C-alpha cells in the first residue's frame, strides 16, 4: 500500500477508536470530565480503568464513526481544555502510581481563533512537559492519524506504537503540498516524501512497534481480532514496564527522545 493510501486508510471512520479499546481493555472504567479551568473537551476521553486488577489511567483522542458523533467529538481535534484535562489526569496518575496509556487519532489540535485565545500552544507544550516528567510507566499508541503537535502532545511515552495503516507526521500531506508546491492536489506525492507511515517511522526508530492490520496472506484482519490482539499486547507491555526499575525506564525514555 502506497503512503497516501495509508493516509486515506488512517482517516477511515470505521477505524478502531479509543472508547472501543477502553471497553475491551478494562473491566471497569470511570471517566473524568473537565480541566477545572474552562470546560469539558469531548475530543478527549480520559479516566481510570481496571485492567486485570491493575488500575490504569487512559487518555484517548476520540473521533466519531459518523457525522453526528464526529461533530460531538470535534473530529478528534483537541483544544486547550482537552490538553489541560489530559495533564490533570497525568498528574493524578503520577500521584497514585498508575501507568498511563494514551490513544491517539487526530489530524491536529483544534485550529481556531478561540484555541489561540485560550493558549493552545502553551497547552500542548505543558502537556509535553508533564508527560516527560512522569515516573510511572507510559505507552502511546497511534490508532489512525497522528498529526502535528496535537498528536505528539500525548506521545512522549516510554514506548510509542502505531497500527500498521496509521500515519504520524508534522502536518497533513495536503498541507505539506500546499506549502512546498502551492498545490494541495499533490498530496499523494507529498506523502511519499514525508516518511509518515509506520514502516518508515519504525525504520527511523521514531516508533517502537507496529501492530499489524493484515495477515500473512495479505488479507485485512477483522476489527474484533485486531482489538483482541492489541489488548493482549497492551497488557503484556504495561506489565513489562511495571516490572522495570523506574530509574532504568526513565533513562531509556530519556535516551530514546534525545536521539532525535
């Protein structure tokens, strides 16, 4: 599959969502709302779940599966209140010693005058700072689109994974083509240059693992089996991270991001 085909696959409304993963991963889940400053940004779903008797904090960017739910979730574009809600939950996880799982699917942070007026740049930067200071285990997974600062704000984790047909980049191929060639219709060409696929980023050591979406015969894995496989992988990795000495885990994370 060519790079731009993967971009299109990453944007499919039917892709596995944060809420679906939470439902399968946790026997119990309590959602938290609001950033205690502005309002509750519904593009972010976050709370505390019970994963095989282990309490875990989950922060997920949620898109909708149709127009109505996409409007409710602001198409997965998180504003300042959403990132501050995420910070609130990260600090709570640190206080109570809970591992943090972030689930990412966004074309980018909410780009609007009200976001600028309420400090979207600062909110993204302080979310990165908060996540960098976590001493509890953390895992970030890109489920669909991983666009710009809106995605990286939640991806400063001990490990970063991508689904096979997801993408992770500084901006969209359309935006890249518009800037470089003044023509957004050259998005397919731009995608080839951008190194935004899971295979590209794994080769560049930007991510640590690819969750396959096709089987050995080249056939798409149905969503039920994909979800079950992903849940098993998450559980195994969280338990492995919990078994590591915090100082070793933190040093590994530090060296991982320093290489960029």
